[in-house]
C-alpha cells in the first residue's frame, strides 16, 4: 500500500499551525472602541458638566450680587419709612407704632426685596415682599435652596426713626429669593440655546467623523476576503491620509502574498508532478524489468516441474517446484496490483470516470467484506486537464482508502460534480466517526491537503462519534484550461 494512503483522525476544518509559528505578543483583550459613540458620549458628558458648572456659577453670582445690593436697598427703605413716620403716630409714643409699607411700592419698578418691621420689643408690625413681577413657575424650588443658604448675617438691619431721631423699631431687609430664582431660571433659556448650539456642533463634528471612518468597513471587508484566501482584493485611495497609507500598505501586502502563494502553488504543483513522474517510472520499471524476470522464472519453474513430473524419484523436488510456482504467481499478481495503483491504466486510456470506477472495483476486490460503495458524478469531468485529472484521482484514492481502513463503515458514498469552473468532491461514510479526538495528521491526509492546496482548493473533514465522516474538497476547474 502506498504511503500516501495512510490517514488518521477525520475531524479537522483548518490546517494545523506551522511548527515555527510565533504567538503574537498581545495584552489582555479589550472591548472594541466605537469612536463615534465615544465622541458623542464625551461631548455629552462635557456639555452636562459645563452646563451644571455655569448654572451653579450663575446662581452663586446672583446670590452674591443680591447680598451686595441689600445694604443700599435697606438704606433707601429706611429713608422712606422714616419720612413716613410723622404721619403714622405721635412723635413721643414709642409703643404705638404703625408703618405703611405701601410707600415702598415705587421701588418695585427696579428693586426686589423682602422687608420686615419690628418694634423695640421684637414684635412684628409689618412685613412684605416687593418684586417687579410675579415669580416664574418653578421658582419656589430654587428659592428654597437659596433660602437654605441664607444666614442672619445676610439680613441688613436698620433702625426705624422718628423725629428728632428717636428709634422706635427695627427694619430687617433681605433679598427676595423668589425673584432671584426667577432671574436664575431666565438664564435657563440661554442654556437651551447653548444645547441647541451643542447639538449643531455635534452634528458638524460627528458627520465628518462618520464620513472619515467609513473606509474602516471597507478595510475590514478586504481583510476578511484576504483571510479567506482572496489575494486579488485591493483597496482604493481614500480621502483621509491615514487610511490612504493603510490602503497602500494593505495593497502592497496583498500583492506580495499573492506572489508568494502563486510561487508556493507552482512549487507544490511541480513537486506533485515530479511525484507522479516517479510513480510512472517505477510502474514502468516494475512492469518491464521485474515483470519480465518473474515471467521468465515462472516459465523455468514450469519447465522443471514438467520435466520431473514423470519421475517418482524427484517427488520432493516436484513439491518444492509447485510451491515456487505459486509464490512466483502471487509475486507477479502483487506487482501487477502495485503497477496499477502507481499508474492506473484505465485512467490514462479512458478518462477520469472509468479510472474511478476501476478504482472502486479494485478496492472491493482487495478488501474482503468491503462496504457498499456508491459513485455519483455530474458534469463534464473527462474533459479536464490531465494534470487535474490525476490529482483528483489521487485525492479520491486517498479518501476511499482512508474510509476503508479506519471508518468501519457499511456504506460509502462518493459524489463528484462539476459546476462551471468549480469541482466539488464528497466522500461520506456511515462509520464510527471521530472517537479519539483531534490528533496529528497522517501522510494520507497531508497528501490530500497538499494536493488541494496546490490546485487552489479547500479541504474540510466533518465527523462526529457514531455519525460517520465526510470529506469535502472543492477545486477550481477553469484555471487548468479545461475544455
């Protein structure tokens, strides 16, 4: 049996890594970064922080300005209330105190404040909040926050005087936080305008970024095609300079890879052709040289056997000659089988289909208890280029021998089809399938993979315990000049 008929485990979809492969030096796996989403998120976070900072700063500025204006406002209020005191009560009666806060209404045109008037015994005799306009809706919440920050020191206290300078009470003036809160809410309109401007800015930024990153999808698609074996893929010249440099390097790499693979295929094809030439040479030498010698030895042994047959004195020698004739006959038959496997006569004389049918018949004859083998074919297969025919024949020979020796199957199905410029081969059995797990490839499977790779095709083994094994091979037919 030729060495390339050896085969081992059947479950393998990808070729094993090269023994000298170097593991890439990479760090821990990180989640992929979406640049567009990252830019939007960062822009949104920055805008939110900036908005909160501006609103807080504006609120603090409003509060500080209101507190700074309170002493001046309190002085004006004191002057108006002091001037109104002679009209309200007796000059020397410090217990009967009245105030008319209506005199402060003219101040509402420009000022906002809250005033509380107490007598000398801290009894409230009047209180009011003067504001230019009613507070805005929702100002109460902000006002409560501002009031929570208010301290007694923030209230301006002035004496309430009657002529001739007699103190009859106290005037407490503080900012009207509802009005200040309304002013703060008014600034929210500016924030909305800012958010609108930010949205426009995001659109202006993201759209060019999205347009600039669009070539990334093309680059990834090209890398996927190159990984799948398409070395003809090329990238266009992109608008962005960085992507253009990547495209140039990718195109250069793809061209070098195509040249390298083409050279490897030419070398592999040449080695396979040399192997077939060696097979033909060995078959010819075995047939012409050793075959003639065996034929001569069989003739000499037959002549001696016939010459000594009439003499009883040479009976022991006669039995030896009989054994010798049988041994020579078996040797001659074995050599004929080896010659037929090295150089299938029907393949060269009648084409691929006849050669495969003869191969199946020989397998049934040589393997006792061989399973049922069914052969289906479709398309113009005998018109393929002779080099492709012999390699396709060897692949079927390897796969069939592998199934007969290792599958323990009761049925084997061979399906060979040609669809345009593609050849598809399937060898399926109903045997025990993969039971031992992945192991190193034997010479038989390596031979199948080498031939398919040299022809520009793909190989796939599908197997599972108790469900049999299937070998799938796909090869190009047009590149070999098929008619």
